[in-house]
C-alpha cells in the first residue's frame, strides 16, 4: 500500500522550565557538564492540525513528575546536556551521541528475557513498565534506562547579529537559550509498509478503548477481541504458535494530531515487537486518541522478517529535531522579556554570587547574607556606599536612619542620591536612600526612619524629654530587630548611644569613620548577654596569647580617656562638612562590607576572634576577621590593630552597661546633659585623677633631682 510515515514530536518548552534550569545551573550543577535526568510528557488529546507536542515544564527535573496523574498523559525520561562553552557545543558529535543511545537500546533488548514484561521496550520502558512508575488512570510512564529525550541546551553571550555562527555559550545575564532536542528512534524493522488502508475506529470500540486504557493506566495493551483485552506482557509470555499476529491487536497511546499518520513513539514499540517476535512479519495496531475530533485509527503494518541479530544491532538511530523551517540546526529562544523583571534582577545578583561558589569559594554560605537584617545609622557618603555593597552581597533587608536632607553638594559624593533629591529643600536622606535601593533592586526590603540620635553633650530640655524618650525607645527597637548595625554618622558622639545599645543587646556593630586622607573600620566586640559583667584579664584571653575572643574586642570608644561631648559647637564650614579625598568613602565602605562578609563566614559569627599582630588569613573561607582596619592614603598604607575591651569604656564598659540596665532612660538623660557623668560612672574620672597624681609625683621627683 505504501511506506509508513510517523508524525514527529515537537518540543514545547514552558518558560518555567528555563527558570528552573537557571536555578539548577547556578545552585547545583555549576560547571558540571554531566548529563542530568529530565522528564517530559506528551498526551493523546491534542487538537487536530496542531503540533504533536513533547512538553517540558518546571517539574521536568523532579522524579515525581514521572508519576503523572493526568488522564491521557504519558511521561518520558531523558537527559539534559548543559554545556559551558561555545567550543563544546559546536564540536558536539551528534552522530556519536545518538549512536550511543542506539547501542544502549540494542544491548538492553538482547539481554532481556522474552518472558519479562518489564523488558519490552527497546529504547524506553514506557511501553512495558506500565505499572512501575504510574498508579493513576490514563498515565503511562517511562523509566530512564534508555533515554527517549536528550535535550542539548546551551546559552549564548554575544549580540543578536551573531546568532547563527556564535551559539553555545551560556548567558544567564540575558536569558538567551539555544537548544537542540533529540528523540531517538530505531529504524527497525526494515522496509515498513502499510498492508491495508488506514481506517478510523468505530464509536463503539472507541468507548471500549477508553475503558481498557484506564484499566492499564494509559499504557499499551493487547486487544484480543472487541470485548477482551490483556496486558502487553502476554505478547511474550505466549508462544508464537498460540498467538497469531493477525488475531491480536496492540493498542498504544498516540500523540499524533494527523488523521492518518501515527505518532513518533510507535517507532520503538514496533522495534520491540519485531525483535522479540522474530516469526512475525506484520502486526495490527490501534493508535488510541482521547479526542472526539480526532478518532483513533487502525493500522496494519508489515515488514521484512529478521532471523538474526545482525540487522538489529546495526540499526540506524534517528531523531534530531528540526526547526519550524525544516532545517537541521539548534533552536533559539529569548526569554528576557518573558521573565518577571524583578525576578530577573534577583537572578542576576544570584548569578554573580553563585559564580563565586562554583569555583573560587565552594564552601561560602550565601544564605547568611540573604537572611541578614541590617541597620544603617547615617545615610550620607558612607551609608550610601555601605548599602550598595550590601546589595551586591545579596542582603535584602536594610533600614536607613538619618535626620538630615539631601543638599545640592551631596549627590556627587553620596551614591544613592540624584539632583532631583536635592532641589526644593531636599528630600529626607533616609527616605531617598531607601527608595533608591528599591529602584536598583525592586525586591529589596528597604525602609527608613527620620530620626535625630540623642548625643552626649547635646542638652535635653524638660520640654524635649518626652520626645527624646520616644526616640531612644524607637532606636532600641530598631537595634533589637537587626543583626548588624553600621555606625556611619558624621560625629563621634552620635555613635555613643547606638554603641551602648548594641552592647546591651549583643548585636554586631561596625563603625566606619574617615578623615581627609585616612579611615578606620572597627567591628565592636559582641558579648553574650549573660557574660556582659565579665571583663577577662589579659592572661585569660587565649591559651597561645595571640587571639582575642570576639566577646573581648574593644568598641569605637575603648581607646578614649574622656567622654564624648558636643563636637558640633564652634565649627567652621570646613569642619561642618565631611572633607576627605574623593575615593576614601568608597574604600572605607567597601572594607566595612568585606569585613562583615568575612565575619559572616566564621563559625562564631559576630564573636569571631581577632589575632594580635599578623592577621589569620585562614580564619574563614573569605580570609581574616581583623578587629580594626586603619588606612593612611597619603602613604597608601594599611594596618589591622587589635584592641581589647576597656573595662572603663564609656560605651561598652561593665559599669556603663550596668547603669543603663538599672536606671534606663534616667541614666541616659544624665549622660546626654552632662558627659562628665559618663566619666564618673565608667571610672574614667578616677583614672584621670590617678594619672594626674602620677604626673604630680613625677614632677616632684624632677624637682628633687634638680641641681638648684
């Protein structure tokens, strides 16, 4: 009657597949080019005149996807080859790859016993393991022993003008994908032909096929009579003498959407039948379709009988998918406009961070950045740059606190502000910074509070006490709900209250300050709440005498011998503004962010110890965790000193912390109105008196030794 044609499957890739592929590549596979398992599906109810679809969706990489519970849906397994370079994609030996699939198929069939129902299929087990991976009506499942689907996926980095010649490089930045699908099928048996006209199944039998198909989970089965069916395993359990090819019909789920042409899966089913039933040279089949507009069809096919295995072993494999234009080349898809732009930004940030974990620092814990809650006190030059650095590390929860507004001189130095923020009196710095972060990364949780932090030496009147109390309570709440606090304010005294509150609530604080040609970055020690009344003696610091535990590291004020006062009085214009070399703020902010990054990778986090002398480069996967970083740009010199917690410190000392715990706001009010009160409570007053007495004694000795 004529040669037999088969309708090929056309790959339909859901956008969610590419999204999941991105995630797998970045977080799991990285540089690995090993073929990965993947699952696709096809159905037998597609509309006429449409393509016969093989679908890949978000669950393509889940084994559970094989257990489809949809009637008429068949699942096939395969492999995805995700290539990293242009050379790998361009030099891929497609002929060798598909030949290997054929060898696997032939070896599988030659080893299997005819009586084993689970060994029926040549290239996939979908047509023999109908119950192995499926327990739902209308579903036939394919195992991964021999793969039907081999998806070759690659990406490209170059511009659209070079799409034809430059395909194969991955580009997760622009979400361009090149892929070439192969659905291997054995060209066996040889010289297939139609022995009779293709005819539609009558409505009565169609209804019975629906019932029979449900009985076998949507997989193939034998139709012995219009009223009787049997499992496909009987095809091999019964000897040829008792099973006439002309009296049994094989029914299979057909994805074809052509009225008279069967679908692609029939190829391998016929190969299995022809191999195991050597005496057969024909077979009757029904391509079952669950579509009222596209009836099932009866097929009577014949072929040349094969008595030996030689032709089977040498059978050619076909299946490389062609494009819609009919050409044999990879397909291209541009998903950059399909994906949610907000998610694209997040993917782009994760891309940069994941690349670090691929090869450079495989042990890095990136989740510690994404889960971090950061409070930035000061939204000026340093605060803006610190926030940008945190964003790049994947931090997504940031709160800004500031009381000033953007001035015309700010945008050139403060990287989160623009000219529009400074006109008409200026926008609140905290608000402008938070809003600008959301414009950079829309998914970031950035908020702001306009607040003047109470400072020692800045007198609080009786009328202001209630407002200051509310401010202190708000600031304390912000610190308690944060993991890291950056102190990047303009004045020294503005850092005092946040330093005290961070000590009380055991929060990691990082202070950053800069001069004209120098800067300092200090991470404050974090002492657990239960140990805040214990200041270790020097000999208790560490057994080797070189390390200071994180709980014993000094704060920003531990080197002071006087309490902070009002430094804003009697300032000239050059003293009122931050006057420094242009690049210092970026360097200082960058060091602060990188110090935090190293601390977050330490097992003890904020309580990471610091080494006296040479830093310990092996402290974390990112390197050392120094206590301080001091840089002098005029000499381009940097040093990392380590200072112990000072027991009489005006901010983190035992006496000051205890006074705040006992007296609360009353203690703060006294300190704000009279910095000398801090010196008295901390013990600095006594220390100063002792130093003065010692100076007097030295002076007396000098007089007694005089020759006059």
